[in-house]
C-alpha cells in the first residue's frame, strides 16, 4: 500500500501555491540560495558549494515541482539550545546570556485533505503568536525566527501564517 510522503505532500503544497498565487518555481530560489551561501564558509557543512539562481531554476524535479534544491538533506546541519538556570552558569562563561520570553508547540491535522485550507499553516501561526504573547511582543518585534525548512514551501507558508506577510507574498518576504 502506498500513501503520501512528506516530500509528495510538500510538492502538492507548492503546486497549489503556484495555482493560488500565480508564482513560478523560480520565486522560491532565494531561501535555498541564502542557505547555501551560509554553508560555503562552514567547514562542517555537508554541501559547501554556493547555489546560483541559474542552477536552482535548471534543476530537474525530484518530486515535481520540488527539485533537489527544494529538499533539505537529513544530514545537512543541526542546532542546539542549552537551557539552564542562571545560578548554574559557570562564572567563566564568556557568552551573553539570553532570556527566553516565549516558547510554544502546536500541532495540526497531518493529512492535507483534512485541512480547511492546505496552504494555511495554522499550527505555525498559532505557535508563533502564542510564543509572542508569552513574551509580551508582537510577531513584528521578532528579531530571529527559526522555522522548519525541510522543503522550501514550509518557511513561505510559516511566515504567512504568522502574519509576517500577506498570503501569497511569503517568497518575496523571505528575500
């Protein structure tokens, strides 16, 4: 028995985005180009070659319309966050301490066909708004936002859901 995979679901979302907002695949190039630019000077990066707009546009589909450049490698990086109480931080710790003002996790329906609007990443919007409410700020006050970018369509839908930009404008907002 076969079903939808994360890659095929992301491909369906991107196709729908093309249809709804009259954009083409090239509109999604800026995010992977920026990510590859950050990797160029990182000796720990898996891929250290800069991606050009031309190579992004000319790439063959893996799961139409997604190309290799729209799909993050599962071995392509990591992030870590250490949380502790101030009194446990060593006196010789040299980095600035940061207070986390808000954090939220929200889940949504897994199946795209169960969502009223498959392009509305309601859980991403709800999580960002909840974290901002806890911190006493508005989404527009956010300086750093880390999002799931397993597929180039995800950060586009996330910034739209959070209200950082209007629906259909996520690709230009991420430039």
